[in-house]
């Protein structure tokens, strides 16, 4: 534990288990994955695969990924690395929820102490069908367990804090990534900033650090996630309006009412059509001259075939139902079709992560 690391509220058994799972993920993502990549790149098919997909359409891209997966799955080291990743992903809940339950009295009291001031809950909101699944292997989905807030803080965060999962390389600092993505916004004078799909509020913290005087508005489908965001923003003294909304259909914000939009790790959670609808809604609420920056795992076209296989694996094995669909998409092209201008897409870190798309509403 580093000097500034948060003190876990889990018992000794829980802390030991979290440490073990984190060590397993780090070892697999670093040493085993490196050796598996070397085997893949030594295969007879590797040179042709390295040339990329035959076309830019989604069918061509996914055919390229499928061919690369066939090569990877013939190799024992790849299968071992993926087995370890799958074990950790499942154990986060199979082990992590009982670990949290042992401290239920404390965590439940903390949750009960949070009031919904500043959260607009809409009990009539029509939750889209695609939201009804065990996201990220969470039993019951985002809202399927009343203590997913402390579970995320004391189990998931310590395991994933330094990368080694999905798109984030080992050693990656996700908190710093959020700051780096927000820093891509080209102006410093935004008055109102909107975040769709805010989750537990971590990106709101980064936005506030960069724009301390801006009014922050955020939405999410999940009431539990909004409450986690409320706890975090209250603890840090960050004023933010939190609203239960479907940002892909209607934020209920007035036309041309915000100066900037930030999204982080949102778009791979939505089907393609919902993403296009969400970006269209963001275009509507942005003022002319307003900016949008989005960050998501890199598109398959921007990475090597072995990396693409790793990301594609999450679709089926880590309950990321739209990961591959997003990876084969081009959000910059979709934004240009919607009407955004000055569209740029680029990486700001190693392994093409974080991947950023930046655009402006003409005006």
C-alpha cells in the first residue's frame, strides 16, 4: 500500500482477496500477455493480419478480427492469459460481494446518509431494453445490488486502478486519463458542461478540476450510479446537478444550452443506433461554437490485430454486449454526418488509449 492509498473498509480476508486478484490480473496482463503476443506475431498469418482489414466497413473489420482470433486461440499462452482475466472478472463479484456483505452495517449506514438532493429521479423513465443485462458480469446489472457503490470503491477500483484490463495497459492511471481527456477541450471559458452517462461521478471530478467555475450537469440511466456520484461529489465539495435521463432520447435540456460535452468510456455500453441518437442529442443541446470531447476504447482500425482480439473478447466474456460493435464503428464519421465540424480522432496515450474524438458545433 502506498502512502496516499485509501484505507479499505473491507476486513482482512476481503483485503487479501482483492490484493490477490489484482496481482493475478497484473501478472497476466503484463508477463503472460507479452509472451502471448510474441507467439501471435511469430505465426505464419501475422504479416497478412498486420496489414489490417480489407475494407473500412464494419463487416470487413469484424472479418479481420475473426481471422486474428482464430490464430490467437490456437496458442496456449493466449488461452492462459484469457482464462486468468475471466477468473478475475468473475471473482470480483463471486468473491467481492460476500466481502462487502461482511461490512454491510457500515456500508448501508453510509448509503442511508446520502440524500437525493440534487438528483432528479424519474420513476416514469422508460429504461431501454439493452440496459437489461448483467453489465460487466454484475449480477442483476447496474442496479442489481444495493451496495455496488462500496463494492466499486473497495473491490473493483483497487484491482483496476492501474490498468491491465480491456483497453487500458498495465500501469495506466485511469484517474489521470480522465484529466487528460478533459484537457483536450480547446477553450477555458465554458460556463455549462454536460456529461451523459456519468456513472459514479469520477469524470465529473476531472471536469471540475479543469473547469472549477463551470456549472456541471450530468445524467445516467441508473439511480444507484447517480447516488454514487452524489456521494462522491458531496464528499469533494463539487456542485453538480444529477438527473436520471436517457441521453439517447431526450435529456430535457433546452436547445443550445450548454457550452461543452464530455463523455468517458460510455459509447461501448450502447448499441450503434443509440450512440448515433445520443450524439445527435448532444448536437442539439450544444451552443453554436460549443465543443464535445469523447473518449472510449480505441477503434479496431487504430490498433494491431492482437490488441483487437483482446478487446473483442470482452464482448462475450465480460458482459460487454456492444464492445465489438463500438470497436468497428467510427464515431468521428458519425459526428460529421450529424453536423459537427473540425472532427479529430487521435490517441493521447500508449496502445492508442485513451482514444479521443474531438469536434465542434458550427456557429
